[in-house]
């Protein structure tokens, strides 16, 4: 892997390595057979392992005269816009001076509320932060298959994916990952969804043959016109979105902790997802809210779609529309829901804003207007 990264650097690419392993190295150093269950014990093991992990990388990269830097992140580090931009600026400067940033989740202080959860998600967040062209998710198989190829001989490789949502209905991805790791193929699909939303082409490839990265990039960049598709190492490529989210909205959607949920009506769904001129979210379109949050925190927007089956039984489907930064607290929204904008001051005694979420602070994930009209 180190040799591949240095080779990519020599070809003019800027490379960021997202790695796990601190807990694994710590377990070996402490002669422990398995990962403890107690959170503080896991964090202590990670603290032992992180320094040794970086020393190993530094030893290997130093043999090829390549400087590296350590960056430890938690979701909390990115929840504040200023901290997020500081992290982006650090990445930009390191890459500009020829350094390879090595990123890991800060397991020594992370708790469930601020964890990325797995390094696949962390790598997707990182790829979005540095505006990467490619994200390579290295795993123990050549590519994504329709089922587990070790158990099902009829499993077929999936070479190109244009829509991760559609793919989830076609493949079996129940693998939970390794005993030390927290990922699996499920987390790689989630990471691919995040990265492609930011305009990053995402590739699943075999980790034990990292040199394949160079061949794949040359093929996709048309650097090697003599190569045929049959000579390119097998891999799965997730196509980047043509209209990636703007940086701020991507940060809102993927960098911020979700503090609550606002339920909106059908009219509000159509208004905020219109193709040409997406509207802000107004109190009139809000049905209810859940959670305890304050102004400027991030909340999910959800629509409740009611279905009635042939037996007359009703079920409710929760459809997530997007995520945004609110101008009012949960208690204030509960008081003004369903009201017109000019009624807010009468209800609250003041009106900080005519809308609950401004369109500039609203990241929509539901597909747009025409499909919405069919869906609702």
C-alpha cells in the first residue's frame, strides 16, 4: 500500500490514506486475545495502539522518503462549521506541500454519539472534504457481488453502479465485517452513497493488491488508451453524481449531528424539492416535531406516507426528505407549526425569521419534483 501511494504521488496525484488498526495494534502490544466490551477499555487499547500504528506507517514511508501527517477526527470535530473548515484547510495545506495525510477516527475519545461508526464512512466524509476525484474502498474481495461469492457460486460481480438506492434491492450485503473492524459491505455501500453525492467516483477493490489502483485510475483517466476493459483488474465503480451537493449542504447532511425530526405535509414536500426553485421550509407546512433542539441545530425532515392494504389496515411509511439548520427551537416550532409566517410574532411575541429552515441551509436527499408528484 505504501509503495502504491508513493507511486501515485510520483504520477502527480494527491493521496489521503484513511486507516483503521489502532485497536488491533494495541491488542497485540498488550497481548490481549480479543477486543474488550467496555468502552473505556477499548479507548485505552486504542490509545496504546495509535502511536505504534503511526510509527509503523512512518517507518515504511520514510524508507521511500515520503513525509506523512496524522489527522484524528470525530464527528464532533466537524459539527462546528469553523472546525470543519479548519480541517479542510489543514488537508489542503498538507497536500500542497507534498505530505500524505493519514486519517483515523479518534477512538481514544469517541463515544457512540460522535463516532463515524466505521472507517468507510470516515473515508467518504474525508473524500468530500478534500474534493477527491476517486475514493477507493479496499476490502477482501475484488468487487461487489450480488451475493457472498464464498457461499453462493452463482453470485455475479457488479461492475458499475449508477444508483446505490436501486442497488440495495438487487444484492445481498449482510456481511458484518471482521472481528476487529466495524464495517462490511453494507458500510461500503453507505460510504459510496455519501461520496458520490459529493461528486466523488467510488471504487471497491481488493485490498491485498493495492497496485491495481494505478491500473484502474489510468484506465478511467484514459491515460493508457491501449488498455482494454478485459485487462483492467475487476472492481466495482460507483458513478459520481452529475450535480454534487454544494460544500455547505453536504456538510449539513453528513457532518452534523441530527438533533431532532420535523414532520412536514405533502405541500411542503413538493415546495422544498421543486427542481427549479426550491423553497424554504415554512411553519405552515409543519405537522409536528420530535426531539429537544435549539436554533441552528440540524434536524431531519420527514414525510409520513399512509398506505391502506386490501384488508383496510393502515401502515405509515416514513420518507426522509432532507436535513437542515433550524431558525427556531423545538418548543417554538411546536407552537407555530401550521401557522402562516405573519402569525409567528403573534404566537411567540417575536419573529426571528419568516421561515423555519432557509433553503440555503436545507440539504434535500429526495429525488426531485416530477418523481415526487408520482410518488405522492
